[in-house]
C-alpha cells in the first residue's frame, strides 16, 4: 500500500493528499478542499488483462461564459495507465522501461503540442 498521505507537486507547490478511501485494489487520496483527487487502482478485465492506473482529477470554480455573474464547477482528469496481459509475460522491469520511455517523451514541448490537438 502506498504511504498516506500522497504528495503531488503542481506548479512547484506540493499538494498533500490524505487517503480518503480504500476498497479492494483501489485507494483514493483527496486534498482537504476537494480540488484534487488522486486514485490508484488495479483492475482485472474480463479479457485476461490487468489495468493499473494512476488518475488525478482536478476541479475548480470558473465563471460560466453563458450566464453573467454565475460560476460553475469544472473538472479535468489526467491518467497514467499500464494495460498488460494478466499472465505475466511482461516482467515488471520491461513494463517499467516502457513506461519510462513514454514519460521521457512527455516533455513540455510534446505535451503542449498534444494539449493543442496535434497528433
């Protein structure tokens, strides 16, 4: 089990996320103001695969562009997913090496292009 609390740094500010839930192979960590929710999960699919994921949900209050003087809660979500055969044909070292390759690709320049809709 991961340590409690988890810490995620956003724009050079460390955010403390205490564990707020745990069920089976899923744990949830939430910032006290509920603007950040971090979920770690391991799910076996019915197709003989295991999906391991880290998900960060971010919410904020923003002005509603369609209604004057109104605000609304908006959300975004970010994922890291390992999707692998359940039979263990990939070693942990192989999975780690492949994910590290993807993370190394995720430079500011490449992520900015992706966010802008380039493919």
